[in-house]
């Protein structure tokens, strides 16, 4: 999927929205592609074990109703949806649906494998609340792939490289009441965990890389431990937020990675002999909180007053939004 097309779809959805009611909306998408995980040629002591464990899952929640799909062993999680989509959402249709007329929460994820190993993964989470739905909505998902490998007596180094195409948007219409807010977030990391049977000092997390847009080495204060970054073009661990105080769309749309030159590259420090598990983790999430417009609250009060006049013998305790 081309990031440019996603950006156009995102921007175009603002103009396409015809609902005059106040609403809050959040969208989070990321695609990791051209993922390469190769032993360093100077340290041939690494052997990749099979089978590879896939876990593609999606979660969507709206007004305390949640749907979870996918799970261990799944490459392509079916979409998780709460609410009504018009037109109906099709699996892996990674685009924006801000113009949808009703509140919804939606998440989807899939992993593409080449020769048994993840070569790309796509995740997205999207939610919208409108003024006649005073509640909170959230959607989140993750794609994880675990690979076990052994390191021989001579030690070994693993090299990583990949591209990424994240897109975040959070939007609150003007006129929404405080504390209306929308947030979209993404996170991505690669970690290596040493087996408990390994020698002391090589157990637990021995490598963790969560790109933050700053190239650095061990103990440099950047988001890598147990290795060295050589390319870290933009952060993959961030969020955007829109509120009633700042309703203008908050977007995160970094540069597009060239196909022939990966935007991210790193390698581990030398790993000692033992058994290890490598995890590639991606997660997108959005959270939306919305309360009715002042006019909606006034109409609600008038309606409740009228209801109280008709049913004087009935005790009415309306629950108003927090």
C-alpha cells in the first residue's frame, strides 16, 4: 500500500464527512516491509530453528463492548469491528472511514511471510464517536512473530533492516464539549530473549530495539540495548492527540522509505553460545472520549423533564456523561 494514497485518503476523508454533529476520530496505521534478519557473515555460528510462531490479532471496543479476533498461529487476523460500517468493511482494506455516519471501532492486522519468516506486517486501528454516543471507544491490535535460533561456541551477530510506513491521525470537531479527546499511537520493536538454560549474562532480554528516530549505540540513551543502530530515519514509537482545546487534525506522516534503501538498520552485539528467541512486535492503538455538544445536553435535559412530568410516580435517575 502506497503511503501517498493513504495520505490522500486521510485528507480527503475530512471533506467527505457530512455529519454535522460533533465527533472525535482516531486512526493509526503502520506497515513494516522488506524485513531482513540475517546472521553476520563474519560470525557463522547462528542457526535459525523452525517452526516460526506467528500471532496476528485484532481488538476493537466501543461502549464497553469488545471484539477480539486472530491469535497464535494466525497470519491474517479477521477484522475486529464494533458498530456499523457503510459500506461494509472488507478484510485488509487499510484506509480511513471518517465519513462513516455512525460510531464504530475497528482493527485489522496481517503478516506476510517469505520462506517461513515475516517479510512484512500491516496493522491498523480506527475509532469514531459522535455526539449521540456519549462513551469511550478504543481499538488496538498487534502482529508478533517469534523465531528461535541457536548460537554456536564462537558466538554470533544478527543484522536487521526494514522499511516502515506509519500514518497517525487524531481529530476532534470544533464545538465539542470538554473533555472530548482522540489519540492515535503506534509502537514497534525487535527483541531477543536468552533462554534460561543459557550461561549467566545471556538470559532474559539481551537485545531490544524500538526505533525512535535517533541513531545511537549501546548506552547512548537511544532506544536500543545490546546492539548498534546504523539507520533510524524516524520514530516508530509515538502518538498524536487532538482535544477540544486543539481540534485541528494532529497527523504523523514521516518520509517515505525508498524501496532499495531501508530506513532502519541495526545489528546485535556478539551473542554468546546458547538458545534465543527473537520477537518482532507491532502495535497500533487509538482511544476516543467524547461528550455531547451543549445543544445535545440541553435537549437531553428537556426530554428528561418532559418524561418526569408524564411519569410522576416513577423515580428517574439519568446517567449523564462524566
